[in-house]
C-alpha cells in the first residue's frame, strides 16, 4: 500500500548544524513513551491526546532546539501523511465494505456455513492457515483481515472461541502469507529499498517464515484444544437460525467475495479492489436481500444494526459504515504526523546511526537491523518506515561486512512488517482493532486483547534473531564469523 517514492534522510544527509545529538534525539522519544504510557495506560485516555502532546513536544524540539522552521516541520508531516494516504483511504473503504457485506448477507453467510463445518478444536489452526493462503494469493494482509477475517470472528464466537484468540490467528496467517507473496506491497518495498531481486528476497525469507508460522500454528492447535471445549447445546443452531431468519443466504451472497478476490488475484491494487467490493456489496443488498437502493447506500455511510433476535449475533453484525471510521482514522493521522516529524528533525536517522555504530560483527548487524525496524515501527506508526529507514540507512554497512542485500531485506521485513499490529497507536494496529472490534492490549495484563495471541508477531523476529546468533540463512562471504568490523563505515561520524 505504498503511495509514493519516499527517501527518508540518512544520518549523512542531515545538516550537521541541525543534526540532533543522541541526547537531543532521545527527548522526543522518551516523551512519546511517557505520554502514551501515562496518558493511555495509566489515565485511560484514548491515544489522540497523548499523540498530540508528542507532536507538540517533537515540533518544539525541532524548532527551538534544532533550528527547524515551520515549513520544514510541516513538510515532514505532509510527506508522512502522503506516504500513508492510501492506508487512510483503505481504512475509509474497508469500514464501508464491512457494512455492505453484512447487509448483503456475505459475512452472515460465511458465518452460517462456517459454523456447519468447523469445530472448536481445529478452528484456530485452520483459521491461521486459510488466512495465510488468502493473503499469499492476493498479497494483502489488510484485505484478508477486513474481509474473511471479520467472518472468522463471527464463526469463532459461535464456536465459543474468544474473539482475541481468533483475531490473533487471523493476523498470524495474514502477515505470514503476505510476507511470502510477490503481490505484497511491503514485500516489494523491502526488495526495492535494499536493491534486492524480488524473488531472491522472497526465497531468503522462506525458511524463517515457515519456521515462525509453523510454530504459531502449533500454538493454535494447543490453544484450540484448551479454549474450545464443548459447545453449549443448541448454541450453533440458535445462531444459524438467527442468521437464516434475518438474511437470504442463497449462493448469490458470495458475489461480493468473488468480485473482490477475483480482482485481487488478477493483480488489481488493494484500493480499487475494495471499492469494487463495496459496489458488489450494495448490488447484492439490493438484488438478493431486497433492500431499497437508497437504504443500501445509507448502510454504506452509517453502517448496520440488524435485529436478529439473538443478542450475540446482533452485536457481531453491528457496524459503523464509512462514518464509523472517524475515530480510527484520526488516530492514524495523528500517528503519521508524529512519525513524519520524528523523521524530519532527524530523530529516526540518529537512532539508526547509533545502532549501526554499536554493531560489532555481521551477527550483531542482522540482529540490530531487526531491532531498528521494530523501533522505527513504534515511533513512525507505519510499517513502510520500518522497512525504508533501516533498509536505506544500513545498506552500505551490509556491503562492508560482506552480507548480501537479501540478508538486509529479510531482516527489515521479518521484524518490521508483522510487529506493527502490536503497537496500539500504529496504523496497522488501529486498523485491525477497528476491523475485529478487539483492542491489541486491553484488560488486566492485556490478556483481553489480541496481541498476546498474535504469535507470529513474536516468532518472526525471534526466529530472525536466533538465525543471526547461529549464523543460519545469512551469507557473509560464505560465513557469519571471522569477519572484522570495517575500519570505516557509513555509520561513522
């Protein structure tokens, strides 16, 4: 979902007169941590206010401490928003798509038939595998989560599986499949910024992804055996009866699904594909469900609130439509603005530079790249920055250590792409929370959120770090050891 060619400045690109020291760079970073920790964690505020406080602090440091003027700061915000524009537009569309697919009977139909064939014991691993296959085929974790993922939440609820567990399984599969797809935007971006052949990059990621996802699926097998238990007598029949009594569930309700995934498989970009899915949902609402044309488009704007007669089903099928996306999009806009300021005043480049300066060997470089991707993810609030900033900053250092470009590309994507959904203010996390109706971290010790069950987000970087430590899957002139630290590098002052 990249929107434009974006080249963040490396350490060497920064004006020495306005380049922050490490201490200066840490001020806004610590401010973000404190504001979000105290504001959202302790005070229970929504992230909007803490993000605004962080934006003001970062702008103040840039203007009054480092000498940036308002035009510089505004340009940083504008660049970041432009880079994330397609993500914002997709957020608008996906909220509308979910509403139209509910009114069309598409999501209720998937829930109805899914409850007929799946059991609690196998639901979580099957969900993860199916999500991975769909994401691989269409190249989009967001589209997978926003379409089939919503239906899986409903099916899991009917089977007695808590929604956070289902969301975690969906995310594990969606991001694992996305990482291996040649149609994926982040996969192509990681290859492009590291000057790596696309299929060399995919091949380099294959073993690590397979190990991480395989372990995640095993985790869902164990979790499913413990979480499902016996379904209360009549529960599935009651839910299916409510669905069938509210919607016409003929085979025609899959039309929006066929249109959307058909276009995706033919290589159409995510945004026009999802817009086509909205039109197909409205058409199916009118033609199959017998809803008036104007009422169908009102659903597009204002969402759904069906009267099914069964509370759990009614709750699952409530949606906000296009108008319901405002809370989510306002968080994403604020987070992107903050990330753009941190990039513009040089904070991200300085942090990446200091990390590179601390590297003492190819193993440390690979592991440090993963850490850098996660840190940039947290402070830029978008996965593209987590790939682009370390990918461009550390590229020369990989050459000097004799590491291949695909070593860099797999490191930034293994750690950067999957971890964004764990960070509450990150665009990916906010999107997934809105789609699933489940926060990443909520309740005592966070166990009511989806983050503790999103196994792939932890396993992907852990497998990367273990591989770097053991020297597996990386080529430094054929070996991961015995190579001295270069005497001069792009990271040196």
